[in-house]
C-alpha cells in the first residue's frame, strides 16, 4: 500500500514538473514573440505612398566622347537630379572613370551616373 502511494506521489510530482516546464516554454515563446514585435518596429520603416514616389535609383550609362567635348560640358549636359550640383556630378564622373587629368579624347567612352525614379 505504501509503495502505491509513493508511486502515485511520484507520478503527481512528474506531472507537475512536466506542466511547469510546458508553462515555462509557452511563456518563453510568448516573450520572444513580444520582443520580436517591439524591437522589430524600431528597425523597420514604412513609407507612405507619397514617399515611395520619391525613390530614386542610381544607374550608369556609357557615352562616347565627341570632338570638342570637355568634362565640364558633359557634367552640365548630363547632370540629373540626385546630385546637388554639376561640380559634384563632375567629381563623380572623375571618380568612376578613374580620370587623373582633364584630357579626354574623341572616341573614348566615359561612364556617366544618373538617377531615375523608374526601376529598370
């Protein structure tokens, strides 16, 4: 009789321990979910439809230098919104093409950056 009571008590203890572990597991999962929601909102940014229209994508195109072209003329001709000035645009052209002097020659190709709202 004592053995049966002992077994019954052990069974009840094991069941309580299992229930306790299940509660801890569920509580931990809930906390992880809540933290993911709370901290995830800090790292995400929603754009309104009006903000989405202002998105600009940077692209590059190649152009052949014609007789009489200068870097300044090309910067003025191809300067697009997205660059604060034609001087900034000119510096970008120089950097992209690894130009070390103002000498450009007819028939050479230059890579020119530009911004567009259209995703290509």
